[in-house]
């Protein structure tokens, strides 16, 4: 044995086992081990392939079931930390295990999580949450005010959804109690709500110029509350908003609701048009209110068709490099000429493709005449001037195709905002860049591009539709400014755990059945797990441009209400919330579709 060992040790290095070489040279062994550790760390933080490279669309159902369980684990991790360190306060601080009271201090995370707890089967957690819902007092100190919009979509929406799923009457009772305490906000000449109210004293606060999303995102909650309670006052609150919107003068904004509204006259106060912040949910509730009430209110449908017609003609553009379809905003009237777009695209706007595909799924868009709707008549009656040309333009197309292509193209862009980043997570806002190709600047009007495509034979995918390659910059490229190939610059760098893209991916998957949308949602979840998880939940990121990303001490309640809910519903093989029976409010709380009975119609004054 000794001779054999000696002969082996005397062999030339290239003939020996690599392991024996390392054994005999401890300094070399240490250097190699250190290099391996460094390479491993570098790969974990810098070498992860971009999300698109990891996609696998051919995934068996049992794997999706396992992935749904991983989402449940994520929810459990964050929610248990909230229960332990922050309840009954509003939100946990996921880095410091502290808490904050930013939405009335009534435990907004509890209310926002109720229906998700039910859907994910967390029975014990739901019972503990229900106890806190029973005991909370909807009161504030003198001089403090509950923001009406946020209180409705989070607190009331959460209670009504959980009531619809369980029948626990305490939830309906508490929702009605909350509605009564908030009711002074409607004491305006227009019946549009003021910004906020002190639920203890009834004092209100807010300017006489209201914000669109804040005054027109209550119709679903109050309509369902009227249905569940049988009380006319809640129907009236919703109906007066709908009727005021229906009668508003929109000739200077092409039939689309602007952001600013006069709460005394119930008329627009400016020309700012957007599908992002301050506007998004109001546009969303036009279609969803129509669907919630069994397609019984034609006014909501007509307002939805007007809004989407203007969006498609005036707010959708193509970027110059990858032809990314995006929705932007304008701030001047479109009555005499087109308005100049900002070419800013917000993560918040990524709800829009989900709304469009829901409309494709639910409406006879290629036969609006069957519902008594004609785009040419809309343009003539609205006196929209220059913007009216868009109605006549769309009347020559199959509207279902247009809405479907817009949904697909916008979802692709929202996905690229994630896939382009080293973190695999999207920034909050981008601005499109590039050489001006038309009077609109960096982008080309999508409808102009569609007509050119059609006139040239309609070969290939429509403009903006189809898979596009992500462009991920290395850390060196980012630092040197060598950032070619992208269509945009990042305007706001944080990732705020937002749900809008995941909502649209979910709806695209449910409506089209295309597995790529599901696979992309999985890639996003992997990135959430990799880069935002903390010992006390999941944290927003201060920037998405490099790894490891710096975190913020913030975990919004909508992470439980929407982000994780849509991920779970995406991955579970069960259709827990069928689209033909339920409609999600803007905070991700599902409400059941219903029809008014003849008795209710008579009681509420609804035409028979």
C-alpha cells in the first residue's frame, strides 16, 4: 500500500486526480475554494438569467398545484408576521418589524386580507381576523379624517367580499355601520363624495375640485351593499354617481372622463386624461358595474365604450425600437386637434389590458348594434369635434379584434417592464424615448400603425402584438450609460409590490388559455421571493435596476388583497372565482354578479 501510494504521489500532475492535487497543495485549494464561493455569490446576485430565459410553458398540472402552495406559503409568512408584530395596526414594517397606521388605524391589512384568507383556506387565521373585525371601532380623534376612496375599496370591499363568500352576517352589519359613518361625504351639491370624513364627528374635508378615481370608484361596493341589505340609500349613493357621470359634458375630452371634477356642478374641471394614477379605477368601474348588475345598466356600457374608444385612438402609442404598445396621458382638449402625449407609462396603467380582455370576454364588441350602440351616433351626439373622428375610424374595424390586440400588446409591455430588469421586477414608471417618428414625438399612434399594417396586406402580427425580447443591462452597462436597445428610460425606480400586471396576466390566462401568461406570472413570483422577502414579510424595493436591490420598510396591504391573490388564482387548477359569476373590485375583492328583482326595482326606483 505504501509503494502504491508513493508511485501515485510521484506521478506528473496532469496524470494525478484533481482532488489529490488539491490535497497536496493547501494554498491552491484555498484559492480555488474562495473563487468558487465568490462565483457562487456573484451568480446568485448578478448571474440569474433574465425571467424570459427561465420560462417554461409546458408545465403539468401537479406542478402548478405545487406553485399555488408556494404562494400560500408566501402569504402565510407575511400574514403571520403581521399578526405577531403589527396587528391590530394597519400595516407591518417588514424590515424593522414595526408598524404604521396609514389608513385610519383600524387594521387595514386584516380587512384587505379577509377574502384571500378564505380563498387560500386559512380558516384559523380567518377566525382570528373576524374577531378583530367584530371588535374594531370605526372612530377617529377630532381633526383626523378617513380617506373615503381608500376606506371604501379596502375596508368595505374586503368585508362585503368576505360576506359574499361565507355569509357571515357580522361582516354585512359592520359594512353597513361603516357606510353610515362615512355618509356625510355625500353632502355636496353634486352628490359626488368629498375627500374624507371624521366618522365620529361627521366633519368632512376636501376641496370642491375632486379627483376622478376618488369620486367615481364606489358604485360596485354600494350597489352590492344595497342588494345585500335591501336598503335604498346605498343604491341611491351609487346611482347618483352613475347618473351624474352619464350627464356630464365631455365634448372637450372626446367622451372620456378627465381627472378633475367640480363637486358643485358635477362637471369636468380640466382636460387631463389618463388611465393611471387618479383616474384608473373610475374607468375600471364602468365595465365592472355593468357586469356586476347583470348587464342591466346600459349607461355604464356606453360610458365604457366611449372611454375605451378615446383611449385607443388618442392614448395608445408604439415605441420606436421594439414596438412596445403603451398607454400614456394628455392634458389639453381634443376638441380642435390632437393633444400632445407625455409618453409616460405607469405601472398602475397595467390594469388596463386586464380590463380590455374582460370586455372581450363579456361583451359582443363585434356586434354592438345588438345592444343599440353605434360609434358613429356616439360621435355625433357627443359633439367631440376632432376626437369624434376616432369613433368613425373604429367603426370600420372589428372592435373585438381591436380590444383583443390592445389587451395582448399592453400586457406584453407590462411584462417587459419586469423582464427587462436584473431583478425581474418592474419600476413604477417609465418614459418612452427615441427619435421622433411623428408629430407625437417618441411614439407612433397605434391606430395609425394599425391602418398602415392593414393597408399593406395585414401580414404578420398586428403592430404591438407578439412576443418581444427583453433587454437586460449588466451592471457595467448601466454604470457606463451604455443602455442601447431599450425603448424607455426609468422615471420612477421603486418596485412597490403592485398587483396591476399580475391582475392582467391572470385575466389574460383565464380568457385566452395561453400558458405563456401563467409562466410569466411564475417568473415574477420567483423574483418576488428572491429579492423582496424579509424575516417579517416582503418589502418594496427602492430600485429595480441592480442586485441585490435595496429594500424599503414597507409592505402595503394590497400585497395580501391583490398581488398574492392573483398569483394564487393564476396557479391553482381550480377556478375558484369564475369570471361569469364574480367581478373584482379595484382592490381585488370579488363581488358576486346579481340581478335586481322586481321588488327591488320597485323599491329602488329602477325602471322595470
